[in-house]
């Protein structure tokens, strides 16, 4: 929440609108720390965030609210395929689908079938499945089980916050909203924004923003520059200080 800004304006009025209209269908969130080296591929344009639903008899004792989860074969498959390609490029070559197929039997069935069918094109990638509640336990107790995770919009939003905490804190959590087809621009941001509510106080942690810049460079083909920045952020992540002091510490190490 930002003081003076109505609820939902930033999320639905700006961030979700950008993701939908620019077709930023992959939300990529790395989780890197002493106990974990994994990345989440979150579907970014469908699911419960698509906005299907409404309210009847608002403000009455008989009020009804519905919120539908929209999942298309095209939307799920392109996200899943991106995740397989990413897993194939990493040393462990392991991909886990996270969902809730035992309860969300329609959406979950589409995700599971798509995941299994796309697997045929990636025989060198090993796979697993976890219910989302079980994955929360694993992320805390044994996060090393994960390499690449692919999941839907809502579940990805939740488990990446937990994963960011496990990796060292949400202040280090970077993200990329990608249009892998490159039919438009992509967006790179700290998982929880740039902290405008504490702007000017010197208390905002800049490291997630700098990590996001490194992800942008990597997406643009500047892998060496991205690696240098990521290494500098990692070296500075154990330090404390003001926003400018942490920024200076990263700059000195680049």
C-alpha cells in the first residue's frame, strides 16, 4: 500500500495493464542465496489475475463476488515451453510444475497435460510435480530440491515471495516481465517495486533494482555485463547502509 494511492491502482491500473497489453507472458524470478539456486517461471497474463468475475448486490447482506481463473492452452503452453528451454540451459536440467491439481481439477488438468506433452520435446530435462502447499514447505525445509519451477500466475506470486525470503530477503528479489517473442518491450523491476512510500529517506534497499538491471542486460544479450553486476550485488548483499551507500558499494565492485 502506498499512502494516498487507492488500492489496486498500481497493480491493476498500471502493472497488470502493462503485462497484458505488452504480452509480457513470462514473469521470471530468480531465487539465489546460500541455500537455494533456483528460478520461477510464472505465467503472467492469465489465471486469477485476468480479471474475470464481478460482484452482485454489492454492500447488501446477499452480496456475491466471483473471481474466475482463465487458463488457455496457448497461454499455458508458451509458458511451459519457455520453462523447459530454461531448464535445458541450466546444469541440473530439472523442471518442477507447481499447481493444485487435486482441487483445481480443470485448470490443473490443463497445466498437467500440457506439461507432460511438452516434455516429449525435452528428453534431457527431468521433471517433477508438487502441490503448491507442499512446495511452500519444501522451499523452507529443503529448497535445494528446486532448479526451475513453472507455475500459474497466483501461485507464482505467492511462492516467489517466500523464495525471496529464503534466498536472503525480499530486498534482493529481482524480476523480469518478458515478452520472449520480442514483439514488444519487456519490463524489469524489483519484485515489490521501488519503495516509493519511503522515497528520500535513505531506507530503500536498491539491490533488487540493480539485480533487475542485470536481468535486463542478460535479456539484451549483454551476458558479461550482467554477470559483473550480479557478482557485485552478491558481494554487497551482506552489507548494511543507506540506499546510496549500498549503491556505491555495488558500483565499487562492478
